[in-house]
């Protein structure tokens, strides 16, 4: 009877006891403004989809703008001017198809598959290190050639660790106060992934994965003392990685003074030209297609330094718009996760919030590098930069978030997820 009373109270615009108990607002009143008919919840979060589409479309335009002059370089002379555009369109098409398929998969199935996906990602991280199997570029062996596209196992590892960490916290919920029973096994799993990534080497991906795992542990309710202990261990580990590597130390020194003669043509070359690009853009930019830095001055303009080209062509207004879109997206994804947790769907909630941490942190690092606030790191701008594997896994993760939101809405309407 109490459930029926709550339903009737909600139907006529009031607040039920059940609604007041939830820490998030689950939707609008069923009747609004005396319109005479109930407001139905849409099946999917359309604003989130449109923000994602806006970032993807803008990214597509900017990838073409940043790469159109690359065939003028003898290194890329055999390519068409639309080479990277066409490959990016192909990656987007494949990603959309797989995202539509992923949306059909219930969250419960993802929970069951989480350990197996984690194992599969470990296997691929090992396979990519095998000579003549993994493809090396600029001294890094990070890709597996699939003919039509190159696949980067570290992108799958981000998604797999996210699912595994969420599943792990749900399974260890009863013992999360005990370090050796709850946290240490997860730490070992992340450490194994980290060692494989550092062998490629890909410290940027390891940093993102470590932050995803730490974020899910924190949101899952791990004891604060244990959380800060693990964070301290990770911080010391990253400091040691930098201190014991000559070329990583050089990157730090170049970041501190990219204009120094020693660094300007070395480790500080990308950063200095990214700053020049952003400086040329001023407030409103030089206009779409008007970038000078993309004309063989700024390396990786279509991947890691796409935001610098946006800053040059669209100015401060363009950069702030990109930042605003990402802030809104991350906030919305975290809200979906909170809704799921409020309805006792802990795994789904932690997965959604993990995706928010992933996209938000990687975008923050990429923007910081492009704007000279952080040392140079090989991380792309989610949803916008050129890169088939990254686009594929970003859209797959968003599809899972939309599925979580879809199941949330089903439960709000009295159905089952």
C-alpha cells in the first residue's frame, strides 16, 4: 500500500517518501503546468547524445583542417589530402555500429563479462609486445595492425580495467575496510597492466588507468586512510619513473622552459609551437583553415595537439567552448552514475562514474599539455582527435553509460532494468 501511495503522490506532482530518500532528483513531476497529460521520460538521454555528436562533428572538421596539408610533407607524399579525413570517417562509422550493438547489451551482462574482458586486455597487451606482431612507431610498440585500421590494446585496457574495478568493488563490498583482502589484489592487477604498458612504453595510458582505478575505489567507499596510502604509493612510483628515465626528465625540464635554446628544437619543440598556435588565435581565432602551425610546424597536430589548432583557428572562444562541452558531459555522466547508485545499482553507477573520470581526466591532461599547463604526454583529446581505437572505445563507453541511463529510466517508470 505504501508503494501505491508513493506512486499516486508522484503522479499528482507531490514528493513521496521514496523520492525524498534518494540523494538525486530522478525526474520531473508527472504533471506540469496543468497541461492535462503526464510527461513521459524519454528512453535515452538526448542532450548527452547531442553533446557527444557535437564534439565528434567538430573533431571531424578539425582533423581534416589539421591534416589537409600533410601530403605536402615528403614523409606523407603518397597520401591524398583527404587521407586522414577518410580514415577518421571510417573509424567513426565502425565505432557507431559497435556502440549501437553495445547499447543493446544489458548492464548485468557487462558485469558478468568484466573479468573476462580484463583477461583479454592483458593478453592483447602481451601480444602487442611480440616482435613482428606489434606495430612500432617512433620507438613505441603500441598497435596491432588489422589491415583496415590499427588497434591499440591500451584503449581496450582502459575500458576493461574500468569494468573490472567496478565489479571488484561490488564483490568486495563487505571487506572494503581490510587492505589485504579488498584493495591489495586490485592494486596488483593495476600494477600488472602498468608494467605491460611501460614496456611499450605508454606512461600516459598507465596514468589514466591508475586514475580510473583509484577513482572507482574512492567512489566505492574504500577507507580514506587506505585510499591516501595507495595514492601516495602511486605518486612515488610515477616520480621514480620520471627520475630514472633520462628522456622523461628531459620532458619535465623542457616543460619548465620550452623556449630555452637547448629544448626549443628538442623535447620542447611541440610545446613551444602549441603555445605559438594558441597565442596566434587570440580571442576569436584566425578562422577555420587559417592555421599556420599545422603547416609542418606543429607535430601531431591532428592527434595529440588538435586543441592547439582549435585555439589558433577559433581562438579563446573555441577553446572555452570545448572545455564547456566536456565539463557538461562529465557532469551529466557522473549524475547518471549517482542515479544508478541511488537505486541500489552499484556496479552500473560505478561504471558510469568511471567513464566520467576517464573522459574528464584524459581531456584535462590533453588540454593542459596543449595550453602549456602540464608536461607533454601522448594522450589524445577524447571524441575529437584522430585515432581509430580511441574513438571506438570512447563511443563504446558512452553507449554503456546510455544503457545505464536507459535502465535507470525503466526503473523510475516502475519497470525492471
